[in-house]
């Protein structure tokens, strides 16, 4: 499902119990200096990540100051975030002139402890190559380093490296629990492009090699993936970023099911197996 860019007025773009991706939650909150916003999502653990600007976050007696700090866009510095336990209220206060804040969630009932993720605590991965048109960089905010502190939520930022190219290839899916060989993870993306008038395509093959769907993705597009193989591509001459939310049905580690037609390309793309191992 594609949700076109729009002004959401700080209301969830993907609400709890969404029909397409019930395991996910996603909101974008825009604030000005001194503004506050209270985020509470019953039944979902969340992660608060400033796309731009800096914020303070308070959750009960826990406080994290000066989270974020990126300038004009998501290419301007490293991400930071705050983990919010399921159902707890996080008060977000804008420290910079403005801030755009992503709130990512996954369904999870158990209440854990809040914590901050600073830039030096990210899991960083770079893989692919210019020759294979698959060169990209991943910044895991809730990744392996936080595995024992989180329930079912994975949060990452993915960047294409260079101008143009594919992401999410070889095509894979994760729509059915068939442990230990595959897991059910709902997935939600929010895309950005540099320059911001760039665009791309999100492909979705729901039934094997049958003809699938293609969504025209723009700066600010949100895409919800409930099932099927789902690579995406950016136009030549542009860079693509997408904020990625994964929520597991029965476990946090993601086990991808690669499309048999293209699975042999796992051995042609440098570093891709190391990338696969990081989604845990």
C-alpha cells in the first residue's frame, strides 16, 4: 500500500491495528522551538528518531537530552533515537528552531526499560557495488547492539550510495512464519530523495513470478508491505533514503525468504550476506 505525501498534522500515518500492517505504527511529528508533543501507543513499543532537528525526550523518570541534531535533511549527520516501552508516554520537546520527528512502532505487550541510542551506538553496514547497481548504506538505530533491550521492533535508515540504483534486491519477502527458515515481519517505509524532486519505484510481487504492482514513490511517500517480494529503485541522478520499520509477529530477528528466481544473485553482490545477518 502506498500513502502519498501529505500534511498529517502530527496524526499517525500508520495507526495502531492498521489493516495492512497491524504489527507496525508510524507517525511524523513536526515541531517548532519549545513545542511539546506527547506520544502514547498502547500495545506498541516505539522508537523516536528525529529526521531533522534536536529534541529532548522524557518517559517517566527517564530523560534523554539533545537527541538528533541533523540539519536540513536526513543526509546531514547521523541519526539518534529513544526507545519507548510499550504503552508508555513519551514527552517530546523541540530544542532546535524546528524538528521533524519519526515515531516507529511494533506491536509488543511486555513493558521493557527506556533508553537512548546515540550516534556512536549505531550498527553501520555498507554493501553492494556500483557495478551491480546495488551500492547502499544502512544505519541500524535499533539493531543488533540493542537486541537484548527490545521486543519485536527493528528500526533502520537505508541510503542508496551514488546516483541511482536498486535496494531490497535480490527480491525477498517475510510474510509468513515458517521458523526457522522464514519469519512474518510487517514493514513500513518513509522515503526521501536528494534532490527532493527525485523519485523512484516500489515493486511488489505478491504471487511468485506473476506480474506485480508498482508504486511511484516521491519525497515523503510512505509504503506499507504486508506480503510479497518488494525491491525498490531510484532514478539515475538521484539519491534515495528510506526510514524502515520492521515489526515481528513471533520474534525480533528477521529471516528473509529470497525469491528463488533471483536468489543466485546473493553471490554476486559484495557484502550482502553480512547485511542479511545484521537484521536481528
